[in-house]
C-alpha cells in the first residue's frame, strides 16, 4: 500500500486498530506517523500519545500502554519504533520466530481494544515472511514507503515550491531532479535531502519567482558525470574557451587531468554503444538494463550523441586513446596534452 492510500484512509476516517509502516523513505514514514497521530489523538497529546523504542521492548510494557484508557479522546495512539522481532534473523529463507519471543506480541496485536490504535514503525526493511507480519495484515494495514517515482517526486517538488512562491518549468524540473541524485539507482537520499535542496534553492533565489538552470547549478553539489557531458558538449560546439573553462573547473575541484581523460573516454564509449542501440529502437530503460548503466546516464548519452555524427565520436575516441598513450609514454605533458585534445576533439 502507498502513502497516498494511507492519507485517503485518514481523510475518510477509516482508522484501523493496528498499522505497520516500514521502508527506506524516512520522510514519508515520519509524515505518515504524524498524520495518523493527528487523526487519532484529538486532544491531550501528552496523555494520549505514547512512543516506545522497539529494540528492547517487552510485551508487558506494550500491553500496559495499549490498555491505558484515553483522556478526553476516543482513542489513544501507541507508536513503536523499530520493533526488533520484525527484522530478518538467521539464514536466508529461515523463519526464526519462536512462540516464546513473538506470541505475546501477536496476542496483543490480535486483541487491540476500541480505545487504542497501535502503530509499528520500522525504518528500513522487515522480514515479510514472519508470522507477526501476516497477523498485522489481517488485523489492520501494512504500508511500505520506499523511494517515490519520478512523476510523484516532480509533483511534490512543484507543490513545495508553490508554497514558497516559486514556479518551475518542465526543463528546470528535469534538471533539478537529475542533479540532486534522489533517483540514483544505488543512492541513499531521502525526501528530507530533497527538501533541504529546495530550501537552499528558494533561499538563494531571493525575490526571484521563476527557477532557472543557473539557480540550480549554484546550489546543487557538482556532479562529475554532468560535468563530463558539459565538456563533451562544449567540444562538440567547438567552443574552446568553454571546454577549457570546464576542464579548469574540474581541476580546481580536485580531479586529475588523467582522471578526467579516463571519464571522457568512457563516456564517449557509452555514447557510441547507446546511440547504436537507440537507433535500433531500444528504449532508454531497456538500454539501461542491457548495458548496466543508470537510466539517467543513458538519457544523457542519447541527448548528446544525437547532435554528434558517429564518425566524429569514433574519431574522438581514437584521439582520447592516443592522448592517453602520449601521456603515459612521456611524449607530452598531461596539461598540454589535455588542452590540445579538448581544442580539437570533434574535428
């Protein structure tokens, strides 16, 4: 079940006796917990809301919290954070539940009274094979909140910016999402990180109303992959000043000339392979899976290779390899070799 479903249940006053919310998106978990608290605890939150830590929680402590009558409210909310028995234990595929450890908790979950709502919150994964998880599904609702999809993320960003009096176009939104790294395949960023980037963006913009690419590039940390494509684009446009400026900025950021050459060579190779598959009607997603490249990288390869002839890409790849040999063999200094390469990469 999704975050939107939980919000709809709360809006429709369809409150279950017990909930389990888990996943990697801590922002949505916290927002879901707060929304449920506001819906259940209608008064005296200091008396009608209890938060327990689950790592060493005993069943009798949980039972006492659930059996305490609410004051001035129809229900009280008992929230348990990271209940240990929900986590995976033992070998892969092994259910390590034991009657002694888990059964008292199962009994509590199965017999929640009308005056209490129990919320179990787990930051991260759980062992879905456990008996207690199945009981939670039968008695209430289980929600998994993981990384949101691109369209939902874009809508959320737009809403936050609107509340701050800012507007963002389609192109700028795409650049912002690609730059912040939230959707990176192996990334660990959450919507808290995205929210922080939005705060920095709106603060930097001041009284300006419309988000521009220049605003984004100032506040978002540099992305070496984006910089390499900027370098390729400048070379393709035969803008020597800009290509040398991008190269110089990378050196100032601590990148080595030889490291930049390796990245440049690798991206040109990627552009050649990706463009060939794209011309054969493969979609970006399937190319990403086939080549084991991030879909964002694939899209950049498609974007930049579309304006560069294949023969020029092949020639550029050879020039990169020749430059690498020249530097390694001592035939030319690194800085001079790189500047000569960038001055005529696509000629």
